[in-house]
C-alpha cells in the first residue's frame, strides 16, 4: 500500500548544477492517462516536482498516437526534453518512436511497472536516451531528475553543447555495440 | 507547560539505509569510455556523489564495490538492516544470478542503475527481470535519479 502523504519534503533544487528553467513535455500514450488517474494526486505531485526542480513541465496525454505525434511536431523547437510513457504503444508505436528521434531532443522512457521491459522487448528501449522504470509514480520523479541533471551537464545533454562527449540530440550510446 | 513528549515518530523512526552496490569493472571508472561514462573521475567520486545526495535527503548510504561476485553476495547477506538497494551490476548484467538471488531474498526494493542505455546495443540485463526498478542511460545522474525515486517509494510504502 502506498501513501503519497508520507513522502518526505525534498530539496530537489539542491540536486541541480544549473538554474536554467528547462521546458520539458511529458507524453503519456494510450492507457496511461487511466493508470495515472488511479494514482492519488498524480498531476499535483508532478507539478510540485517540476516546481521543486525549477523547470517547466507540461503533460500531453492521449489515447491517440496521432495526437502525440502532433504534440511533438508542435513543441520540439521550444522544448528541451521529453519524458515518454508509450503505454499500449510500447510494441507498436513506430511513428511515435520516429517523431521522438526526429525531434533531436533528449527523451526518457518512463514506465510505472517494469513488466513493460520484460518479455518481448519494447521498440522504444533501444532508441531512447534513458530509461526510468518500475518505481510507480516515482518513475516520473526519477526521470525528471535524470533529465534535468543531464540538461544541466554541458558534457552530456545540454542544448547546443559542443563537447566531444556530449549528446544534445539525445541519441543513446552503449558499450561494445 | 511545554514538555518533551516522545512521539511514535521520533522514537521509532530512523533514517532509511540504502546499500549502493557497484559490480565488476566499476572500480575502473575514470579510465572507461567517456562517451558512455562521462567524465566522472573515479568510483570513489561516484560513491561520494550518492552518499552526499543521500545525506542531503536524510538517508544513509552504505557503499560496497567488488570485482568478485561472492563479495557482493557476502555484503548483501551480512547487512540485515537495509531498506533498499541500488546496484550497478557492471559486468554481472549478463550472468549475475547469485547476486540477483541474494537481492531477491532480502525482500527489499532494488533499483538497478546502468550508465549506458544497454538496450541500444541489444543487451538485456538479467536484473531487469526481477528487480523493482531500472534506471539506465543517464550516466552518473542515473544514480541520483534512482536514489531520489527509491527514497520516495520507501517513504510512500513504509512511512518516512
């Protein structure tokens, strides 16, 4: 049983290395809106985490893949990064996956439950910048912290960074490929 | 008249204890490919980042690292007062079944952390099959993210 009221107050700003007010869009795909409505006060928690970190976070939640594509197309020029929970599109959302890659912005795959990573592989997992999964609503908290710290880091995801080891476009890297 | 009356909260509550496990090859941090691992200087620097972040959030971090899998299993078995685990299995991602079993047997939440998004090269960690949480592809920032999320999860499930 979880009780969100028991979660301690955290100084999230202290986790940052910069104070830029990054703009982050949270994309929730089919079936995700319904799952989030079952979490007590999810929207308020997300807003509090954004406020604590000092970043701008907006949610775009839809059961229609086309709406998510249009949200990315319309926002990518002024957005620094995305969180994406593809929900039911995890095996079939090829267009959503392409839209995220085309946006050339860091994007973090989020799942409430890691069952989404087990068994048949997600088509999103190999192409996203980062993954935060399995920690319920706190997967979104972890994903925001990871993305914001990454954007604050001029050797990693910071927009426009030219450091040779930076990846402002958000393409993933792994060993021994 | 004000009197100091002990409450349940301040007599029974203690800081969460989080064990940070770093597995095989992580002692070589600082000399590994910076495109994957970034410019963090050493494993000690990483452990200090997690410890200081934990301290700022009010939890204790017990850092353990080893290049022998048995030492990780020993450390997990020797501490019976851990509330949650963060583990970067390092080279054990593929075959670290003894470590995975030891973590499962604690019954406590575990979050695995990897610097790289290992799916990008077609790898799948055996830890993902059983651990509660997975964080990958965010370099050292993933450890901070996993720690914050794990603390919130522990608070929500068992009280702060």
